[in-house]
C-alpha cells in the first residue's frame, strides 16, 4: 500500500491514541511513540502498530503516536484509519 499524504486518526483523550502516518523516503517503518505507559507497554504498542501496517502491505512510513492508555483494538483501529486516510483509500474490506 502506498502512503500518499499525511493521515491522522485518534485523539489525546484518556484511553485513546493519536496516530499520524506520513510517507517516507527510507525503507522500513519508523515509529516515534510517546505514551503514559511507555515502560510497561511501549514495545507492545510499537509492535502492534508495525504489524498492522505490514499486514496492509506498507513497506515504508513514518509514524508518530501519542498514547494515553489505549487498548490493543483501539490502537489497531486508529492505525488502520490513519493508514487508509494517508493512502486515500475510501473502500474498505470488513472482516467478521
């Protein structure tokens, strides 16, 4: 999946995460994370964001995330929404 522009999803409210995804000239996914639970869950949050993007075929991106204690399904949903906005995708394949 090609990232064409900046995509943003989420808020900085409690139990949410704000994710900004941008195109990158470099190969790989670079993730900058600020989190209130960085010591406990920082690595897990970064891994979840990276796995979510890779599952959609992303090979390069810059991701800035500000986490306020979001749980996994919220992180994944915000990452996908920001990605689809960044890739200018308006049609979705929903899974049950």
